[in-house]
């Protein structure tokens, strides 16, 4: 449980089960380009701001039980605020996730199970092909429920797998900025 806001110079790895209670404080990792990593099970809960990414390495479990005022702001090199490797479980309950770099996805998972509920995902970089809101590949199960993705010219959702599995979208909303284009002639009636 945090008792004050902290700044970490480099990435921190949890290699045993841990609970990180934000307790209305902030964490900045590596000038917002670093990460908090887990190789086991990490639960992050409460209110506060995490400046940096959260990474679940291969086989790990990441649970985020966000309070009413929980935000992740990431300038992580991959573009992810949340990144999960193969055979991971990601369970996100609430929060705002902002990605400020081009890359795979603000929430980017190659894991087996991905659940995102009651969350807002903001792609803060405008790129049609090099940024995305939520990317879930290789998941046996993906559940999105009450999720808003603000795409900013990018891919909002990319859900694909070569494995048999399920993708369920309970209530998701993707919003985009649409710029009108000028056509030299009218192409339709």
C-alpha cells in the first residue's frame, strides 16, 4: 500500500504474488517510459495514476481493480499502457488507459484470457496503421464489457487468434475523429 507518491528510475519486477494498492497516490516509472512488470501474479487496486506501463510476462496474471480515479499514462516504447505476453491472464476492471507512443495497442495482449470491463482506452497518437486501442491475439477468451475506445485515427479493436476460442463484446464503444475529404467529383448520387 502506497503511503505517498513515488518516482522510480527504472523498471520494477514482481516475481512473487503481490498486491499494489495505489491508495490515491501516483507512481512514475522511468520518466513514464518504464514499466511495472510481473512474472507471477500482480493485482493493482485503488485510485491513483501510474505513469509508465504495466507488463505481464509469459505465464503471468495481471488483475487491475481500479477505483473511480485510476489512470495509466504510458510513453512505453511499444505503445502499450498494458502489455501481456503469451499464456497470460489479464483482468481489467475499470480505469483509464492512455497510450502516447505508436505501437501495437494501448492494451496489448498475446495472452490466453483477456477481460476488460468498465474502462476507457485512449490512443493519444494519431496513426492509421501503427497504433491501436485494444489488441488481443491468441486469446482463448476475450471479454469486453462497457468499454470505450477513443481511436484517434487508429485501429480501435484488433481481436484475432489461430486458436479455438471466444470473443464476447458486451457493451463496447469505439469513437473516432473523422475528417471529411474533398473529392474532385461526385462519386455517388
